[in-house]
C-alpha cells in the first residue's frame, strides 16, 4: 500500500514538473524560427551621398507569412547638409562641410529569404519621411550669403541587405537604401550601413 502511494506521488510530482518544462520547450523560440513580432536595432558606420558617419536604425516587424513582413523603421545619422542652388538673400555664412543630424521614418514591405546557417538576405521598399538640413547656396547677383534650412520631406526608399544571426539576441547586418525625396529637385540619397544588430526575440 505504501509502495503504491509512494509511486503515485512520484508520478504526480513528475507530471507537474514535466508539464511546464514541456510547455516551455514548445513555446520557446529557436534560432531561425518565425515569430509574429520581431524588434531589432542596428548600430554601426554608414557611407553614402551625405558622407561617412555613425548610424543607428531601429525596426519593428510583423510577419504576415511566406517571408513577407511589414516593418516600421526609424533611423538617424550625422552627415553633410544637402546643397541647393536656390537664391539666398539673408542669413549667416555657413560651411557646407559642416555635419548635421538626419532622420528617416518609414513603413516598409520586406521579403526575407528563409534563414540558412544564420544568414538571411532581404529586399525592402516603402514610404515615409526624411528630415535633414540643406544649404541654400548664394546665386551671383541674388545675395552674398548662404543659409541653413531645416526641412522634412516625404520620401520613398528601396533597398536590400543581408543579416547574420550569431545567436538568438545578437547579429551583424549590412543594409543598402536609396531614398528619393518628394520635392521639386527629386533628390536621391544613397546610404549603405553596416553594424551590430540586437534582436528581440
């Protein structure tokens, strides 16, 4: 009788212990396993139209299936102001080699190739806004000064890149973007960014 009670108690204890372990194992994401929501941030050097500078990018993605996701992004870097040939009749002289903060915010549709050996190439395109400074360069006869002008423009972006997951939380990333600003001059800005990326989950 005691042996039966002991065995029954042992089986009950093992069942109680194994249930949460089984549940945890089945729901814990593994490297490369698709997740509905993903958040990542990349920090590193960037190169492009407005010069070389450190850059940061944060993104939140919702996977819709078959490698397609919708992604919200916010990024920043410090680069040269955009030069414009617009008459400038007042304001202090400015140095076109100065560096100013640039920001971009976009919503993109992204297709990511299924991860293999930690590598995951992707292509992306979307719309958003681009904020930076421009220099209105003086035109002969219009005035002696150049001025800074901070602006925000609607912008489209297309690009692609390659990510490599070192583990569940850490990776490296290379990303190329072509931003097209919605203004009269139709500015096109190239940006190539590499860096270390953090992932949640």
